[in-house]
C-alpha cells in the first residue's frame, strides 16, 4: 500500500470555502469519520451559513493542519480543536 500525501493546490486562496462534503472528498475520508472528529473536537473549525444549514470551513483551516510548507514530514491529519456551528 502506498500512502500519497495530500497537497493543497497553490492556486487555492486561504479564504476559499470548502463545504463539508468537499472537505471529505479532498482528504479522502468518509463523512462519517469526519463527523466523529467534529464531535470529538478534532479537525478544522466549522461554521454554518447564517447560523444554520450546511457546514463549511475555509481552505486555511485544513491548511493549518496539512501545511503548505515544503516539509515532507508534515502530516495531513486534521488536529485543531475548534468547532463553531
């Protein structure tokens, strides 16, 4: 099994929005797993449009966990403990 690191494209702006489903696809993780992370207080910060509705985060949130740095040892596991919804 080969593990391929996830890289955030340079053309993505930190203020771009990632919907919950897009985030799950991007990190190649099942939505159920990401929901568990959210409940456990792990993963990126999440917000809701107008306080309700679909969850979203900004590109900067997972980038803080995944890192845009050139350090190849940098892990891409969401670790921040912020949940806002």
